[in-house]
């Protein structure tokens, strides 16, 4: 998992579309590397856009 995550500014989980095991594994790796985590319960583009605007300002 470590090689796949890399060093992103933010790790976004679409919790409605990924497995619980994947979320736990990726969350543990993100915490070890001080990578911020965000959870979105829907996988819509507008939900992602809203999250990114909230975290990083107007897109």
C-alpha cells in the first residue's frame, strides 16, 4: 500500500464504493505518513468538488 499511496496532499475515500478493509489499510498508512484524510459518502463529482473547495479554496 505504501508504494501505491505516495505523498499526496490529501487522501480522499469514497466510502460508498470502496471496501471497509481498503479504507482501514489506506487510513493506517496515511496516518503513519501524516497524510490528511477526507471521507465522502457519495462518489459524485459535485461532492468531490465541494470537498476540494473546502480543503483548498475555490477551484
